[in-house]
């Protein structure tokens, strides 16, 4: 596999989304959780979405319950929580595994293309972020501690190419 455009995933409403629909867009893909110390990052992700969506950025959230059971809710509960508490209007997907044998193909691709600290492919916690360029190639991986508001420069650079 050479680009993310060959993959698909289920949206939070259960409909299938083909990533080829995002061709020529810049993607910020994040594994999220509703009950995590990093959960307030939803607000920063929404601000990025509001600031750059019309310029070609798509913020994509993937709920995950693999880290401390911090997203145990149903898809409906997760969607309602994100909207009510953080005004999330960016695209949310169905809950997935992001590591291990059952990792979703999106995250297998992302972690293969952009390794973490010391070359590790594993995602270590919620709110790991991946920036994907308009060509479908992974440009950058960000740690959970990286706040969305620090990504403006990288996003603007990706949008300009």
C-alpha cells in the first residue's frame, strides 16, 4: 500500500467512508478518548477544523478504548459527548483499535509510515496525531502531549503544497 487513499473506515454513524474521498486534502488523524486527561484537546482540534477546513484540512477523530478504558461509551454516547462538551463538528469515526493484532488498517498504515519515539510503531496513548499531506503520504506524527494549537505552522505548510 502506498497511500492512505486505498483504505476505508466506518463513520460514527455506521456509514462506510472511503479515504479516496479525501484525495487532495490535508488530514489530521487522531485517536481520541472521552475520559482522558487529554480529552480537552477536542477543543483545540475543533479550532483547527474551523480555521483550516475551508482551505483543505480534514480533522478525523477515531475513538479508541485501548488505553485505560477511557472511551467505554457507545458510538452515540461518544458522538453526543464530543458535540455537547467541545462543539465537535469535524468527522468522527467508529471506535477502533489503534495497536495490536486488531489495529485498524488506517493505524497500521500510519504507524508504519511515521514511527514514534525510538522508532516504535506502537501508539502509546490517546490523542496521538498524524498529519497526512495532499498526496496521501504521512508528513508527521505528534505525541499525545502535543497540543493542537501548536500545529498551525505544520498545517499551513502542508496546505500550501
